[in-house]
């Protein structure tokens, strides 16, 4: 049964800031923004227009593979 309420759902639905994601991958926050713009990671926008990243997806990328460090190929 998956009622999607309580602490487990809160942890699953937790959103990270670009700075938090950048620290996890040891890159600049602007790189995280480029990854989101390129569609390499998903992002949601807050009402204020800021990007937030699903913690579950980010931790999955850390556990199973890495996002390309240079999405522009430069």
C-alpha cells in the first residue's frame, strides 16, 4: 500500500536547491542549471521561478551513474 503520506513520502518528495546538487556532484551551481536546461536532470520551478531538483533522482544519479560534467561539449 502506497498512501504517499508521512515521513517516507516527505523524504521521497524532497527537493534540492541548485547549490545542494552542485555540492553533491562537486560542480558549480551554474553547471547544474545547464544540466537542467539540457534535460539531463529534471527540475521543477517554484512560484518564485527558482529551480528545485527531486532528491530521489539526484541520489539515484549519484548511486548509479554520473551526469556528464560538460553538457555543452566545450
